[in-house]
C-alpha cells in the first residue's frame, strides 16, 4: 500500500475493471460467433440465401474485432500508465494543437445583411440579381395581362 491509500498499480481514479472487461469481450465474441453459426445454419437450410452466407462470414470478423479492440485498449492503457510513472509525454497528448481544416465543416448560415454585403461586392451576383428582378417583372406583367 502507498501512503495515498491505493494498492500499487491501481489508481484511485481507475477502479479494477479488467475482469469485467474480459467478461464483456468474451460474451461479445461468443455472441458474434453464435450469430455466425446461426447464419451458417440458415444458409445451409432450404431457403438459405447468399445474404446469410455473407452474414455468416461477417460475424466471426466482428468477434475478432472485439478481441482486437480489447487488446489495443490494454496496450494503450499500459502506455499511459508507463508515461505517468516515468513522467514522460503521454501518447494521447499530441505534440502540437490539432486544428480543423477550414473546408472540413459546412459554412455557417449567413444573415440577410451578410448576404447583401457579399453580393454587393460580387459583380456576378449583382448581374444575377438584376436578371432575376427582370424575370420577376415579366412574370408580374404576364399575370396582369392574363386577368
């Protein structure tokens, strides 16, 4: 026991959860394998389709992924603990701040005033607006003459 009241290797902030995670991974992998077997049996049945065969091949891949993700989690957790104990840089901390590229996110909706300011500076937009206004006038004239 350390003076802080924790057992060596187990921090106050991380409860011992390894057994629960192992059980979760085993149950998930077994469930995926069971579903794969079920789809295989459905494929071999009289009404089985190639869709059943596809699922029968996918479910074992999902089971493998459960095990892989758990192993990766354990490795990352061990690297974090090693960095904490040695005082080094944590692997989850980037060297420099990460920025989002400007063209990744959709543009922010413009207000009417912003749209008018932008259109006033753009000669193509002004020409399109004038043309649209001309078409609107023609439509109003044709509505009046039809009445």
